């Protein structure tokens, strides 16, 4: 190490590159510091107000950064990093930004020592690969048949959310929903589109439930007094309109006398009656109608005919929901009346309207016949007393679903409470001593930077961060690799014993992505603006 100070100063004489790098690091670290306070179970929430005055309250890193209006291109990279982590693992969106911020701080120190950016990026890559090995060594394999292990991981994710007090209700919902849509023995991924989250304001978070069947937030069309509850239903889903046709071009018809007006109305009645008669002939008694923009999907006349034919009509089915409803009920959307046949209908045990107090109603489809198509689909009904809490509950359930999905993708668990970060830090520092050279200095600084996560966790929980991190480092040096920060007791405990666990995929992808982003930022030495 003696020669390091004299002969091996690799500083390239480019003042401009140095200034650009400093500015980029400053911008990215400013973003990391903004979300740092919301890390962990005792993290603070952010209230975000957009230009229209809409308010969001959240402590989910990806949500906060997605809402921020960032101008600096490097700051935008941090928001993209958080978004990438959200897509890949669904959780750890705040941690990944905090780690990236810590690594940029480390890189700044190394640059100040005169080490070339390329050397730093190469050393950081080596450190990230070694860190992944350390994580794999401390992980515990997961059996998807063991519901308790999955519940612990989902609970840990929910404990850092606004709805943490309801974690014992929401965690089983997330775990059971995922287990319903996969085969635990063979699954390697989960399509979260198979789990429909339906939000309905009113009630409390305790009223959230996993529905065995389909739930729609639309209302039953009851203008003409049709049925509201149908047993042994045959459900049809149409993408055409139950109304008289319109001309393709904008045209006006002038009616000069009563007889021609009468003829026009009679013709209209005949057309609508013919459509409803053909639908009723197939035995269909529940009709779902896709939302139409060009003309009325249903008219009072068609609803009246449907009521007489004892057909329950649900209007305004969103285009995005068509695929899910088709898969869930095992039916085929019908685009024209000629194709409306009995084979395209789906049998359902019961379709009924369920009143939710003063906040409207939902439609439940229960007693679905299991079929190869509907193999894995379910609905989660989310309730909350106000819109802000409702949206945050939905985001929290989505994060918990993502955590269970991460366990399906990579079947291994690691302890939470900043234990993995401290273990990586200690192991990397030991490994750096065996390498020597400039790389050793870079890797040691990388290891030091990872300690920002336990430091922040302790700081947010109102503990003495320096004291706690020192105790945690000492525990890991003694070989207690599962030791982490217990924010509830304010001490260092075994995280597995406390059942604070997280999926291996979350930490692996956050280390990998944070390092990649930092390397990319360090390699930029000029910003060219094109007008």
C-alpha cells in the first residue's frame, strides 16, 4: 500500500469531467436523502401533492419517486432505479435508493483521493458479485408448501407500511391469493394480473377480504326493475351495444309528420327486441356489457326488454377488465350478435348485489365452476375509510403480493433488520484485505457504504445510530450472521428468532441494480445538451 500515494495516482487531468461527476453525484444523493427517512418499520410517510391538488400519502420509495417532478437527468436515474426494483422484486424500493446514495458517497471519497472512475467501477462490480455470494450463503431455503414462512415474509413487508397495524389481516390475504393462482410444486413465477384488486371506499381496513369468486365494482342496471339476484346463472359478456344502430357518418333525419316518427320508433323497438330475444333464447340470464364510447351501450328501452326477459344487466365493464373476467369465469367475449351462442356462456352458482353500507354496492359472482382456464384467478376486496388510506392499502397489498412472488421466483429467505447489509459489509471488508492494491481500497469503501442501511434504520427508529451500528458490527464479527436491529425492542437480536425475514431476491436485486446505476453515473464525464 506504500506505493499507492506516490506512483499510482490515476487522476486524469480533466477538470470538466470532475465537475460533471460531482454535480451528478450531488443530484442523485439529494434524491436518496429525500426518501431516506421513510426506510424501515419506523420510517416517516411523505405527503405528495400534485399540480391538480391531488394528495397521496405513502412511504413506498417507488411511489414517492414516481410522483416527484425531477429535472436533473441523474436524479431521474434514481427514480428509474426505484421503478426497476419495483418491477423486479416489488419490495425494497426505498433500500435500493439508499444503498445507491451510500455507494455514490463512497465513490466521491475515492475520486477525491485521485482514483480513476474506471478503476472504481471495476472494483464495485467485483464487490457486488462477492456480496451476492455472501447473501446466498446466509439464506435459508423455502418450501412453498410452508405457509408460515411465506406469511412471515409478507408480514415483514407490511410492517413498514402505513397499514402496519393491519398486517395480520392483510398478510394472509396476500399469501392465500398467490397460492390460489399457482401450483406450489412447479411454479417459478406468478402473474399478478390473475389477482384482481377491487377498491371500495367505506368500512375499515379490517373489512378487506379474499373473495372466492369474482367481484365487480360496477352497479347492476336497475332503471327498468330487472332482477338483482340470479341463481344458477348463465353469464354472457358482450362487446356490442344493446341499442339501435347509428349511421357511420354524421347525418340528420328530418321527420315531418307523426306517422313517420311512429314508424321510426317502431323500427327501433323491433331492432332492440330482436337483439334481446336472441340473447334470451340462448338461456343467458346475466349480461355484462362493455363500456362504449361511440354510442349508448344500453338504452332505457333495451333495459326494459331485458327486465321483461329476466336478464340481469351489468353495464360499463372496462376494456382492461375484459381479459380477466373472461379468464376468471371461463367465457368468451362476444363481439357481434351473430356469434352469441349458448356455448360462449359461463355457468355461475350465484350472481348478486352486495350492499356496502352508504358507499354503494359491489357485484359478487360465487360458485364458479373450476375449469382449466380459470385454474388460477381470484379477487381481493380492499376497504378503507378514506381515499388516501384506500390507495395506500392497495399499494401495500401489491407489495406483499410481490414479496410472495419473489419467494416463488427465488425460493430462499434471508433475515431482515439490516442483517444482510451488515453481513455483506463485514465479509467484504475481510475479503478486501486478501486482495491488495487499489481494488482493496475501493472494496473496503464499498463495504463501509453498505453500513448506511443499518445506520438509517436505527436513526429512523430514534435510537443512537453510531452505538447500534457498532454493536451490530461486533455481533457480525463474532459470527452471528443473523443479528439485526430490532426496532421494537431497541436492541440487537437474532432476526430469524424474531421472524423478521425477507426474500433473497429483494436484497440480491437491490445490490445488483444499485451498483449498476452507480457505475453508470461514475462513467459519465460530460453532459451534451441538444437543442
